C-alpha cells in the first residue's frame, strides 16, 4: 500500500522539491541532496515565459466557461434523455460515451479549417465552444445516470402543483442532482484545463492556455532550467489540485456506472 | 414528467447546436474531404476516391505509428485497469484518512500530459533525475534516459501514461467497490473463498459495467495519444514512439499535407468507433444475463 502510494506521489514530490531549489546530487555516492529552500524559481517562471501569468488567467477563464457550457447543455439533454419515452435511450447514452472517447485528433484538422472560414480562428469563443463540444458527451453520460436514478414521483408531485418544465428542473431536479452536477463540472474543468490539441490548432498565439505555454517554452528552449520548469509545473497543477481538494466529497458522485436507469 | 415538443426542443437544442457545430459537422466535412484533394490552400478540388487512404496506409511512418499505438493500447490499458483496480481494492474499507488519500492519489491525473512530459523528461535522465538517484542508492551505474533508447522509449512513454491514468481508474472504481455491502465480503470469506475468489466473485461482478465503460474511455484515449509523446519524445528516437495522432498533426500542420493528415485523423476515428461498437455490444450481452 505504502509502496504504491510512494510510486504515484514520489515523482511529484521530486518536482515540488526541485521547484523550491532542492536538487538531488546524483554524482556523489551514495546520492545526496543539495541546494537550499527558496521561492526564487517561482519568480523566474515569469522571466522565462513572460506571458505565463497571463496564460494562467486565460486557462482559468476558458476552462471555466467551457465546463459551464458543457455541463449546462449536457444536463438539459441528460434530463431529456432520461425522461424520453423512446426505448433506445440506453444505446443513445452509450453512443455519448463512445463520442466522449473520440480523440480530438479525429476531427480537429477540419475543425480548424471550419473555424477559419467562419472567422472564429484565434478567438476565445472558438476555443471555449470547441472544448465544450469535446467534453459535453461525457457530461451527458454521467448526468444521465444521475437523473435516471431519481424517482419520477418528485417531479410528478411538482407537475400536479402546476409547475412547468423550468420549475421542475430548477426547483426539483437540479437540487437533487446538484452534487453530481458539481462533480461533473470539476472533472470537465480539469479536462479542459489540461487540453492541448484544441487550443493548439485553433489559435496562433492570441488565446494561450497553460499547456500551450508549457509546450512552447519547452520545445523552443530545450535547455530550460529544471527548477524553473518544475516551478511552472507546480503552479499549473495548483489550481486543479485545490479545486479537487475543495470538492473531494462531491467528486464521489462522478459515476460512470451504467446500471442506473435500468 | 411528460415532455411536450417544446420541452424537448428546449432540452436538446443547446447540446445539438454545440455538438453539431463544433464536433459532428467538422468530423463529417473532414470525412468528405478525405475522398478528395481538398486542402484549405488548394485552388481546385477534385474527387480522388481512396487515393488518400492508399497514400496513408502505404506510408512506412504511418505503419510504424499504427504499430506503436497498437502496442501502446494493448499494454497501457490493461496495466491501467489492473493497477487502478488493485489500488481501489486495497482502499475499499473505510479507514482514517481515506478521503484525503483519495484526493492525493488523484494528483497524477491532474497533471496535464504536457506537464507530465516535461516532468518525466527531467526525472528520467541526467544529473537531477529520479532514476539515477535510485540507481545510485542501489550502487548501480547511471543509466542513460530510456527516452533516447530505441527499444525502451515506447515502454517509457507507456509507463508515464500508466502513472498518470491508473490513479484516475482508482478514483472511478473506488465508490462502487466501497459500496459493496460488508455481508457480501463476509459470506465469501465464510464460504472459504481466497482473496482471488473474493476479487472474482464479489468485486468484479459489482463493477463489471463500470470496468467496461472505463475500458472504452481508456481505449479511445490511448488510440488518440498525442500530447503524451509530443514533449516526452516528439515521436523519436527514429519512429519508436510516433503515433497516428502525431503523424496526422505533423502532416496537416507541419508539412501542409492536408489530405493525408485529415485522412489519417479519420482512421483514428474509425478505430475508436469500431471499439465503440464492441462496447455497445458487450454492454448489451452483460444486461441479458
């Protein structure tokens, strides 16, 4: 148990130490540690890649907007599917999972051409909507499971009281599945945060997210100093790690089970 | 509740608009384009039949890429499933600090493939790496980075991906494994089942549909491997770690060979859709029995 945990976390611990300036000395026998703890390397990130902090803001905005749109559209469709009278809704839902598994590379080449033709290339809207479209199928799949688990009686009671679709969703369904919705939003935020290919082919530097920035300064400056790179990595990991920490209780509700709704 | 036509329009229109415009339409336009000489830079477009497909399949680089991604998928996906399942199995009983541990274990998945590429580039090699540090402690000579070794590069890339994805599998499996009623474990123990018996007859049946779903996601992810190799190896050394996605990207955006890039991209889609058909079929048979 401890060994497994160590295997997964040691590389990150190594990186965290390097970002603080503590490096191993592999030439001595046995290997030892050198360097003293300092925060200098975090300041150097902004020098090595001047736009880094700007990229951090762009990443937060694109990932938040894309996750919100995907979860919003996905939730409505998931509710519609779960309450639809047609029998093949199960296969349709599985189809969404297959779509969620489709790598972006399968369609980003024509997507970039399409965006260029409608003059959306290098715009915030194109990146956000493309990321939302890439992740929405997963949201549909997970939220369909959550909605299908609800007993329809709750909604029927509200309908008897004269509630329309908006009231039923807003007052009855959404409060009941809120933990699943939040969990899905967090997972989608992480996926969007880490997405490379979509912003890569849709922008030429105007809308730059963290993975793009990291890949740039690493491709062009191979000699990048490890502590600075490590500091950039830790900064890029921190927001999603904090998010996962805050929401760790509801993250349980991100369930991919198909048993529900049967 | 019974949905009216207007209700359904309201519920499905946003998703339909989003998927149609930014996923389905580009994918289908791309499919059409693979049968022609279309390119954004071309002045005229001609129907070319299967010529693009023939060009892709005959390209030794694509063949190498297809071989690599097949190895990658066949090795990485089972490893991710087995390791992810084992860790979740060990964590199935509540104990002090399990919630915190679960979040800590999710950390590798939170690292983007690009960031993990940068990180492992340094950890695998050189004076500051983790590999040489451990070897030094064991009194062994330093080892050159496996990323530069023709035979080891693909395995190293797979190891990094397993490191990143196995924790996500644990994260997805744990709630289901933890919710198996205690009596089921006790019954199995009383009836003399060994731990392998408990895994086979209690744990696996409880998470089988979930495992199938996770396998589908991991397979799609593996077949599209792009950013995991982009930084780590860039496809090298030689063609040792090139993947179809990297090939498509380089064709379309690197050397402006748009038709070949789009066509090889569609071959990835075809492979994933094929896996999807198997997935839908398998989930149906599971429900039947």
